[in-house]
C-alpha cells in the first residue's frame, strides 16, 4: 500500500520547524504587548459574507482562493483566508465599538487555495496587530514601528526594506479610478487576463497586479499620489514625518496597492530579497471602511499581518530541544526506582529523559546526543546503597553520591555550570 501523504499545500510541522515558528510567535507576542496589543482569537471559520463583503467579490482571494462550503444547516461558511475581517467582526459582535480604541494581537492558521511555493502554503499561519478606533496618522506610525521592532528583534530587519505608499481617501481613489478607466482601455488587449477582467469590475486592483505585462503598462498609468486630496496628503506627511523622527527607514513605492477593498490611506510592506520573487514578509495599512462594511459604525483602523512560515525561513537562530538530565537505568531490577527518580526530577521542572537502549554504552550515547548535561546512573547496587552515579556528559567525569543529594546537586550544577568540578 502506498504511504499516505499530506494534502497538497499543507505541511507537517516537525520539531525543528515548529521550534523556529515558536520563536516567531513568542517574539511577536512579546513586542506586540509592549505596544499595548492584547491577545485575542477568532474562530477558524466564519459566515462567508464576513470575507466576501469587505474583500470584494472581484478580489482574487474571494474569486479563486477561499475554502467555502455549505454546512448541514444550509449556511455558507468559509475558512478564514486572513485575520483582519474576523477581528473587526469580533469587535462589532462583542459590543466593543463603544470602548475605543482597541488594540488586538492574534495568531493562528489561515487557508487559501493558491499555488504552493516557498513559504506560502494553502494552510499557513499568520500573526497580526490591529489598532481599531483611531483616524490619527500616529496610529499608522505606531503600527509600522511595532512591525519594525518585531522584525528587528527577530534579527531580520537588516535584510528587509520598508515600502510605503498612500492610497488616499475615498475622493482620492474615485478621481484616480476615473483616470485609470480613461487610460487602461487603450491597452486592454495587452493586459493579462486577470487585469482584463478587473478592468470592468475594479480597475484599481490592476495596480496590484504582479504580471510582467501589466507592470510594464502601469509605468505610464496615472498614479494615486497625483490625485491625493489635501487631507490625504497631510495624513501621509504626518506618517512619514513620524517615521523619520523615529529613525525608521522607508522608501516610497508608488505601485504598492494593498489588494483588498477596505484599505485606504497608508499602505506598507516589508520586503526581502532572500525568499525569491515573492519577497513580502509583512504587510499592512489603514482600513477605515471595514467596520461599516460589516455593519458597524464608521471607525478608523490600521494594522499589519505576517506569515509565520516565511519569517521562520529567515531567522538564523535554531532553537534545538535539549534535555537537562538523563536517568540511565543499568538493569531491570532498578527500573521502577529509576522511573520514580526521573519523575521527581520532572516534577521539579527539570527536562529529564530515560534513554531506552539495550546496552549501557548506547544509553549514555543517547544521553549525549539529546544534549543532556548530566546522567544519573542507577542500578541494583546503587539502590542497595541509596546512591547514584553522576556523570558530567561533556567531560566524562563521574562521581557517586547519595540519592537524596541528587536533586539539589542537579539544580546547583545546571544553574552555576559546575562543569568538570563534581566536588562543588
């Protein structure tokens, strides 16, 4: 029988990969808390309308990538393809629109049916921060600052560039849309098939195209910055001035357009060259229109999200799991006593393994391979004398001591590193 394999676009997170992802998650939660973002979590699936309404029926996410299904009650449900819409829905559902601003941090799996590639899977994990309830440009700067510090703490900021653009307010986008509608039909036959479809549905989405033929045409297309209202210009200037004062480097990217309907004003991405052509590791922006789309009040909001797997590929730190102590049992007559000793060590917070191998030498080799600092060797003779043999794994030094002293010695050894000096 052919061995079973994981579904295409999914991956088993084995210990090494999981430990690297844990580094990302722990750093993200830590930095988010410094900025006042509080942990929250939403359901993995929502009513389809939670995503189809704000993301736009014409968006690639809704049109091509969602995992949607009808449940037994006839409701259309969708596995969440992103976190922002769910967070905003939760804010409204839980009656928090009267207690603004709210700052949320979330982490969890997302689902998109897209072509699997390096760091991009159909089930992937995402972290995000959402600052909801403020129209102030400093909220934009604070979210970007949080993202930059997070990447810095991970040790990857040096390999990333912060791209920044303004999408403007509703009036700005309406004016630009009209200019695009006048410009793009001249190149309709040269546009990609997706962009030809978008030309009628939502021409602003063409600005987000990654197709080479579209990018070439867009070099001469009307730019959003040229149509910003005075208010939108002032908003963008306040954001960039704050970033400059804080020493956060950025570069203007006039082609940066977040591909979802609810974005406005600030859009940003941190981009690297170390992950191939799909180099965005973190992105976000302002989405003042999202609450109203979901039946809530007109409130300002800004946030970012990042793929955990992609960030894990970038980090240099490898977090290996190691043990503190091995309890090496030399004969069957000592099995229950050895187990009791190991269990007591674990209850005291020490990572303890009982190597399972047919020979003493192989047991000690296993203890060394899994990073044990000490081995407590126990057999029938040690039980009769209420002693154990203590071996320092890095030096090979070995000493007999009373079993009642084992725990206190281990704690002292591991805390102060009395390596090679068992007389201490």
